[in-house]
C-alpha cells in the first residue's frame, strides 16, 4: 500500500516561525541533543523535528516513536502534530514511557513471566503488597514491630526504593549485593535510610514473586522487562527496533538509567535519536532522574550533535540575567546563555522582612495593588521551596479576600498533621460529648497504642450501650483492664482529660502539650526527613493559634480555610512549590522564603540541584519577579540566601517597584486645556 505524505505547504506550516537555531535542530539527522533553555520553544522544536522527518525526509508516520513523561505533555504533542500534519497523518507511537512499555509488554507478556491479560497495579497496590510482606516478616519475628504511623512510612519507603532499584536496572537476584554497593558509594549515614534500602533489597524478590503469582505488573515493570529482554536477546531487540526509523524524547534531563537504555536499544541500529532537554532544569534527582545522562550524551554518541537554543521568548532581560548568573555556579552545566529581544524590563524586586507574618501580609497587599492596576489574579503566582511555607500566605490571602488556588498540594487546613492536632484539641475540649467521637477515632491510635479495629468496635458498642462518648467508654474500659496496650491508652486519656481541665488560656500551649506529651510529635521526629514537613506544619499551627483565645473561633477559622474552591481556576492566584511550577509561566512571580536557613535545602546532598531549582523558579516569570526573605522565621534568625547575592546589581532593586500609570484621557484633556489657555494669552 502506497504511503501518502503531506504536501510541502503543510510542511511549511509545521516549520513556520522557527528561529534559525530551532530550524537547524529540527532538521538534523542522526543522534541529536537539543539543549533547550527555559522559554526557548522546546516543544515547538520537538514537533518541528517530527514534521521534518515525515515531510522532508519521507519517514512513514507509524515508524516514528515520540516519548515524554506525562499524559498532558503527550496530548499537547499530539495536538500540535495533528495541527501541522492533519490528524490522519499524525504518528501513532506518541505517548509516555509507561504507555509505550505497556504496549510492548502486552505484546510479549512472557518476557516478564506474565500471562496475557495481566493487570497493572498502581502505587497503592504496590504498597499493599509490601505491607503484606512486612506483616509476614513481623509475625515471623524477622522484623521488629512498629507503631501504626511508623509502619505506614516504612511501607511507603520500601515500595519507593524497590521502584528505584528497578529504575537502576537492578533485578531481584542482584538487589542485596547492589544495595550494599549503593550504600557504600553514596556514603549513606542515616540508619533509617540504610535500613530502608536493606529492607527493600531483602523484600524485592518476594515482592516480584507475588506480582507474577497474581499476574500483575507494576508501573516500573512496564519498561523494565522489555529493556532487560532487549539487552539479553538481540533477536528480540532487533524485532522491536526495526519497527521505527526515528526515536524522539522530550524532557531528556529527567530520564533515569532504565529509560535511557530503553531509548538507546530502540535507536541503536538507525542512530536516529533526537532528544530535547535542559540540564539546568534537572530538579528530580530525588526520584531517580540522572542529569549525567544528558550531559554525557556526546560521549555516548560521539558522532552526534548538540544544538543549544538560547533565545528566550518568555522573560525579560533582567530576569534572564538573574537566572544566568545563578546557574553559572553549577560548574558541571552544559554551556549556554539565555537572551531575549524583548528588552530588559523591570529589575527583580528583593524585599526583606522582619518575620513571616509581615512577609505574608506584604505579599498579599502587593498582589492586591497589582490586581487594582489591572493584573489578572491568574497571572500571579507564589512559589516556595517547602509546602509548609504556604500556610501563612494562605491565611493572609483569605483575610484580604484574594482568591487563590493551591496547585498540586493539600491546603494547610486539610493536611493530615493539622487535622490530627486539631482533633486532639477538640477531644480535650469536649471529651464527654458524642461530638468528639470523630476526633477520638482519628487520634486514638496516633501513635499506635494497640487500638485496632476490633478494640474500637468494642468501644463503639460500649458507648452505644451506656449512651456515652467514645472517650468516656475508653475510660470505663481501661479502668478494669491490664496490659501494655491498656496502660498506653490510659496515659493518653489522662493527658487529654488533664489538658481539657487546664486553666491555661493559650490555645497554642494546649496544642503544644497535646502533640508533645501524647508522643505525636516524636512519631514524626522518628520519621527523619519525611517527618520534617509535618513538624514544620505543626510549628505553623502553634504560631497561628496564638492569634485566638476562643477555641470555637479557631475551629471556625480552620473550617473556612478548608473549604474547597470551585473547579474554575481562572481568576485565582496560584500557590505551588517550585518543583510543581516546572513547565509553567506567569506574568508576575513571587518567590517566597529565600533565606539561607531554608534554600538551598541543607537536606539535599546535591547542592547543584538546589541551584537548578532556583534557576527554574526565576525563569517562571515573564514580566516581574519578586524575591522575599525574612530575618526571622520559625523562631530562628536567618539571612538572605546566596542566590540573591549572585544576581547582578543592575538586574535587581531593593523593595517593591511602583509602576506609575497615567490615564491617557486625563493627560490629553489637561494638554488641550493648557493649549487653549496659551492661545487665549496670545502666544
């Protein structure tokens, strides 16, 4: 059957508007890495590369494989290709790594020891299998008993590390030896981290056996077993590689070892591997991304080419000067310098504050002023390094009646740790009322006190029979019971009763005593880095509670803050982490909490990644970027972080920049009036 290709006119449409660098990149043959800086037209160049291969080079659309990371990005790519070529001529193999791996594994399920019709398990299914394995090990006395929250975190930690072992191409039988090598090479020192890796290595073989027995594959399996088989079986590799004439990949700075080996295996014979990415925007090392892969591309493909896209179409000159200066501190970066033809624009505003409350109030006021000047709310965004920093800003936006949307995160008042702490407070306020029963259910086993489903069911029955609250039923139950669990519960009940009868008017002190003496705070401290965010959120709650003297007012405030916004996100200021902002852009960006105690994060062993995170934050802004920092936060003194010092003096200014706008009609009217007066005077 003859293959029909679009006309040259369609090709011109697909390549129209490209810069010389974009056009050069799109038309390159062989192995090509397009180093696409922030805002330089990465997606446009990738789509143009696909159009060029189909139209100019005559490749059949169904023989082109294009891959990216998210369904949203894949849909955007498909839409742009269809616009350029027509939907009927768009490539079929455009999708995510997981989607392509699924197609491959569905075709040959036996390579993973699976049967046709296998199920794909999600992250929760994976954790459920790990939980069952840990419970078996615990019952057999192989692993120690943990309390409820610690056990939950342990399950999540092990499941995550099993996935990371797979992403590093480590098979079950290699796990223990490879993990010991990993611990040594990374010089891991945290005992909890080391234990989690060793537990993952020990459970990995049994985990994989349970998947096969249930005829299931997890997300990482979808790519792991096709890649392993292509590396082991040359006939199998050639069968799949021969289906494609070109392989293209987006966001190449975010690939892990497994994804790269899969791409290389498919492109090895024809050498047509076209990848687009920016090593300066590699910020996901903590979830397996390996920035060295894009940086070593030309070592892997000596005959390949690297083309840098440096003309930025998003930001002003001053914003780019700041971003260029900050990223220059990453000595291993691939060389490029962003520039723009749109002018210098306004200098970055560096705003210092005494404390976080003043900072939040100031940002809310500034957003209000800009909105009054005509800037749409959806054109403004507040970005921060840690989720807990959003709380006090949310508070001030609510008070200022500024609509906002929390993107990719749970609002402060909806976070589990905050709801737990408020449940403890509510329980202490009315322990003898049925109104407190939900609060009791929520916190009675946080941390674990041996109150499982059966024990709770007995308490429910006793409460119904005696017409009392669950708290009172628990007091009645432990009064005639012995044993370790009974003593734990008795101590908890006594603490809650004591705090409830306390004459201390400070809600902050009461909450603090409940979370400390109940063991709740210690439960999060024991979680290491994973518990840090919870403790920071608790600190924020204690600070906020100082503003309230009546407990009902605090509960009402929390209820109003927990109300979910409507589905329409237009007309709302966006709040999100810097990680969550990647790929987005806004006219006005506020960068919060740039103190030396917070950012760069001391917990990240890769300090260059923190620098790249700052680069990503700066390049989200189109017109104006403001950076704020506090001399005092969470009871600790701080200074401006080093990134601020690196921004060129001419690209920044201290304090807010006031834009003076004149009404043209007023100016014209005044000018006309003055001209009339001059004429009347005979001049």
